[in-house]
C-alpha cells in the first residue's frame, strides 16, 4: 500500500505528483530529493533504493535519469513497490513511445490518467497496458525521438546498424502512425549482459550471462505466438531437467542455471520441445529471464602490461583482442583503468592509422579512459600510455593500478548461444504476414581484467 | 501543450506565486463555462491542462474551484477526468466548495456509461470531507451492486475511503459484511482482491475496540477463505497474487498433507518474472515448513536458483530488494549457500549498498573449503579504488580470520595489508591485527615484527592509532623501541585530538612501565601529568586513578593493569539471534531491508 507517487527530474522538480492517501506530508518530494542528493551515510556515496526519514519510507528507481518515487508509512514489501515503480515507468513508456522528461511534461495529463487507474487509494489495480487501454482516453503527444538521448534497451539497436528499424521501438502502443494505419509487427530481442573477471594471468575467475528475451508486440487482435528455443536447451545444473542424464559438457548444449517467465507464457510443451507459447499483451515485457554460469568464450581478451620506466615514470600497454567472427562489429567500447593517485600526466600513443578512438586522463579520479567507436571481429587494438608521477612508487606499481574495466555493445551476437529458432504467429488469414524482428545483442555488465 | 518552462521551478518566496496566472485562468474559464460553441471542449482541455500543471508544481489554484465545477458540465470524458483530479486535490481544503461538486458527481454516478459511473464514484469518495459522507452511502451501495466490474472495484475501494473519513458511517451502513460477501462470490478477481485489502484494513483497525472485528480478521486466515483464494490464484493479477500469498503465509495448516498441497499448488509461482510474487511465495514456503527441519532445508535449496536469477535480472533497485532477502537467508543458514559463494563476489559497477551486503554474505559462507578463494577475492577489493569498500573488505577478511578457518594464510594476508602503504588499508589492518591477537595470542611474534616496523606518524585514524598503541603496551617486552615510541607519542599529547587515543596511551604507558620500568619511568611521569591536566573528563579520571593506584601500592597496580590475560574465544555479535528470528518472521517486508523489526522502528501501523 503506497501513499504517494511522484516523478522528479534530475534537478529535483516535480513532473508529476499524486497523493493517494493523504497520510504523508506534502513536502515529501523535497525531503526525499535533499536526502538523495546529499546522501552520505557510513561511506556509501549513493542512497539505497529504500530508506526511512521520520517514519516515512521512500522508495525510488532511476529510469532514464528521472526518479520514480513512492512513499508509505506501512511496512510493505520493498520488492513489490520497487517492481511497481519500474512497471509504472514501463507502462508510461508504452504509451508515450519515448520516456524522458520532455515527453512526460508534454503528456502529464495522460500520465495522471494512467496513475489514477494503476493505483487506487494506495492499492495496485492494474499495470497491464492492455487493460489500461480501455480506461485511458488522452492521446499521447509524441515527442521527436531523434534529438533524444537513446535509452536502453531499445536504443542499443539503433546504433550503427541499418538492419534495425530504428523508430519502431520508440513507437507508442496507442498512438496511430502518421499514415493512419498501424504497421503489423513484433519485436523479439535477446539481450544478454555478460560479466567476466579475468585473473592477472588471463584465466577466467568468474563468468555469468544474464539474459532476457524481451518482446514488444504491435499486432492487432492478439494472435497466439509460439517461440521455439534451442531444442537441446538444458535448465538447472542437474536434478531439475528431464535431460539431466545427458552430460552437460562437451555436447555443445546450452545449459541455463535457471530461468523465469512472464505471466502470459504457457509452458505446456516446454519440457518436450522447448517451445514457449503466449498471447503477447500490448507493450514491452520480458518473456523470459535466464541466468547462465556455464563456461563460454568471452568476446574480448584483455592483455595489460604495466612497467616502471625510470624514476617517476611508468608505461602501460593495453591490448584488446576481439575473439568473435569478422562479420560482427562491437560498438561504443570504453576501456577504463585506475592509475596511481600520484599520477600527474599521461601521454597516449595509439596504433598507426587508428580511427574513431579517443583517449583521456580523468584527473579527478585518476583514471585512464580509452574509447573506441567500433571493433571488428578478429581484430586487435593496442594502447600505450606513458605515466608521469609526482612521487616515487613504493616498489610494486602493479598494486597501485587497475583493474581494467571494459564496457561494450555487440549487436547480432550472443555469448550463450541461446537462440529463437522460430517465431510463429497464429495465422488469421493466408495474407496475414506481419513483420517479425528477432534481434540479438550482448552488453558488458562487469567485464574486468585484474593486473 | 506544455506548461510554461519558467513555472517548473518549485515555488520559493522570491518567485511570483502565480497569482496573476490564476486570475487569468479564472476569467478564461468563466468565458468558456456557459459557451456551447463547437470545438469548445478543445479549448477547455487546454485550460484544464494549465490548471493541472500549476497544481503539479505547487501553485495554489484552489481559487478557480467554482469555475472548474461550472465547466465540468460536459460529456467529454477527458475533461471530466481532469476535473475529477482537480476536485479531489482541493475538496479537502475547500469543504464548502466541495458541496458544489456533489451534485454533478452524484448525477454522473448514474450515467449509463460504466466508465463514467466508476470515475464519478471514485472522485466522490476521494473528496475526503467529513460532512459530506451522507452523500456517499447511497452511490456506494449501488456501486457495489453494479453489474459492471470496473464500477464494483471502484466501489469496494470507495468503502475503504469512506471508512477513513467516517468509520461509524461505514460500519452503520453494513458495508464490511457486503464486502465479505463480494470477496467470496464476485466473479471478478480484482473486486475480490480489493475486498480483501479493504477488509484487512478495516478489521485490523476495528479489532482494537470490537471483538467481532477481531474474529472477522481471524476468519480471513481460516481454511475455507484461504482455499477459496488459493484455488483462484492464477486468475489474480500479479499484484493481487502477492496480496493473497501474504495472507496465506499467516495460515496455519492442520497437517503436513495440507502443507504439501499448498506448496505443490504454488510451486510454479517461483518461476514468475515478478520478484514480489516470488518473494511472497518463498515466504509461504518458509513459514509453512518452519517446524519440519528437513523440508525447510529443501525449501532453501529450492529457492536458491530463483532468488539468484532475480538478483541478476531486472533493475539494480529490484535486485537490491531481492538481495536483501537472500542476505537474511544466507545469515540464517550459511552452510546451504557455501558452494554459491562466487555469486556474492562484487562486480565492478555495483553500488556500494549492494557490495556491502555481498561482503557480509561472503563472510558468512566462508568455511574450510572456500576460505582460501574468498579471502583471495577480498584481498583484490582491498586494493580497490573504492575506499569504503576496500575498508569493508579488510574487515571481512578479519572476521573470517576470527571464524578460525585457515588462520595461517589469513594472518599472512593481513600482514601484507600493513605493507601496502595505503593509509586506510594500514589503519583497518591494524585494528584487525589487534582483534586477532586478542583471540590468537600465539601469533604475536609474527604480527609484532610487522607492526613494529610501522611508523606511528603514518597512522592518523583514531581507531587504528589506538590499536597500535594497545599493541605497543601489550607487547612492549617484544618490541624493542616500544618505550621510545610511547615517549614520542606522549610528547605530542597536546596535539592528539582523540580522547580514545589518549586513554589508550595512558594505559599503554602503564603496561610498558611494569614490563620495562627503567626505560619507561620518565614517560610515565609525563603521561600522568598530561592526563591529570587533560580537559577530557574520562582521560583526567583515568590518569587520577592510575596515579592513586601507584601511590597506594605498585604491585596491586600491576595486577590491575597487567593481569594475566585469557584469549577471547568469541566476540559479541552485533545483532542478537532473537532479532534475526523476528526479522525472518517479517520476511518480504521493509524490516529485512532495514535489518530492524517493526516494533523497533517507526514503520508500520498495521501489517
């Protein structure tokens, strides 16, 4: 049961404010914002998503730089409220096509209308875009998506590849197309976030893939959909899978540690043929989340060499090797490495003929940053950095630097090899043939090489 | 259209209150009120939007209440909705004006469009004006019987709103029994869920004064009600499922068959993508099996994977909420999670509140087989750029050392910390070495060799400095220059800001004196004199006490200050197991995140 809901901009302005129960004072948004902005508690720099000030519990999630906040005085389930805040953001995005400060401000009346139906007197009524359609009457004022900051995960498909219909994912589920007619299409995105930690000698210490099969449907008439995954897919490390008599290693099978499913997914034949069937509701939603710790080939190898080069000097060499097919290109790569705190100057040397690369020494937090616009599969890139120190290092310089951290996005690549074999839409007629988009993307979550 | 940009700033005394704008709006609304010109609704919409946008940013637009009500005579549903929103916001502070709205709201409650009936009823009940409650009873009664389920869901919550405005009116109108009937019979699951929410609130509040309400509240967790709700569980929305599961967790089954039936029924809820549903289900499983040790343990095994999946999917905030729950489970049964320790490794980009929880979990699950790897990992964090986490990691290493697994290797690592020459690392490590020595005096030789090489000038943090001084006093016979270090510290008495450090210094000098009298005598005099002159009461008192003790009898003084010591076997836990149990009882609530029980904090007036 929640008392108030509000959305604040980065500067702390109220964009929408809804008081459902009148139990919490009106100034709560200000109290909240001040607390979050000046959070300093026990060495934590960042306010946790849940905290209590004078008997009022504040919950918040950050979505595209906006703060979605709920308050209550009751001892509720934190998971429920945080999940709800995230869901409200998603419903609003379904309606507005693009979620950001501008679109919220332009559509605040519509947002109020949504909020009135989502929650009544603090109790959740519905968060289904589908159901809400029949209660909500304002037409969204669609903002221009081009000049907006891209937001994930939809935006990751818009970078540097022409295969993706860029605007579709920022399309409102209710607004009509300029032409008047809606395009029949459905998007299925396999989004994987990978975490790898390499030891100083290059061994993989830990690795994990957290994946989501995300769906966004613009099909009219809610046809049933069948989604077939790899037929040798195994779930659970022994014990729970019906295939567990098979050896999981060497067979090339994809073994998931665990997974969960959206409410609408029916698993009737999942155990037999690894097929999910569902009638997709309107809007964007995760069909399935999965987690995998089975070994996989990391897309990048990172080699780092740190050497002292005379008094008050050292040299860092970072080499990145892309170990994936040459037909695939990674983009927006950033490599970061903390340097000794007594570093005063860094001079960089890129390989000859390097294009689309930038280097930076962030003095404030003594960090080396190396950005690459793209990396083609199979290629290698090297950075040399000469460091100058203000004091002598105490013998072991490698203890003062690192680890190297890397972020990247690789479209049309997935590390787990989980696949959507086919996407079948129950046919209404022989001429009915909607557009289907099945897209893969891999992103770094925590990709770290120790030194 | 967008509200004017300059109006987004939150109002402050230096800014215009928007008075000019409000009177502008007032006259414009007046012009439109009587008009029946075509396209009038569009102009009204724009004006209404302006009013609502002012309301949002905190400008008081209650002055246009009358005009808004006049304009509300429309069949345009978008306009109606904005008007309802406005009225709901200002009725409470303008009860007289609110009366104006009663008429049109009551009329709308009888509209042929169920949408409008529902909206009007919701607004009517949201006025929160005590002297208008008489107007609510009739429409609410009709609403509960409406053939449209949307109107009924609104009416049920309306009853709860009425209860909060005037409890006697609500009770006298016999609404609670009506809700109970609806809860057990309505075909619409959201009506059922709302009845449950409303009844839980009403009966909990009534229970303090009414026996009957108390009985009714108990009846909600009776077998027939629970079974009825469980059998419909999949009809409910995910949020309503949470509500039902929360209730089921309170139910006490008669025998183990019942327990297994419920668990089998709810098994697939553990695969739900909504973390709140999964946590509510887990709560049911944990509570049902509390008295069945084996099954309870199996439940832990079963819920591990889903919890880990939730932690790694979803937003960082959602993952934090789940991780907090995983945290208390790990603390309760560390051995079950011992092989999953790698899941508790910190990731580079995680916020510190997540890393902190993970470090505690890593500490808890450390055992013979994984300690080496866990400590190796923690040592990586100790060199981390994130200083608070580096500190926590060193503390974690220390705690693991105190748990007695593989102490050898750990002491080596701790001593390596001392050699890293990062001041905060040295500081944390010193405190830990002190604790370790209290538990494992046999390590003193190795430790003292390293500690002796640390320059006291490089140690500034009070806790670390105090630890170093403690070691200087305690092991002064093994550290050759102990008296001289203490001497130089005493010389800087005036510059030492921390009373804790000065207290430790006094005691260390005393200890050193009994072990090496000739070398320490002069320092002791200086320290006692400085202590007696100290402005801090505790320091002064301790100096005086030592002074008198020495005057009275030196050998008694020695026995007081330097008694034979026994190694500490167990350090006091910061949180009692009783409190941990009670937090566990409040699984899936804020108590878990705050690590506090309801009665300890101000949260919660009912459950």
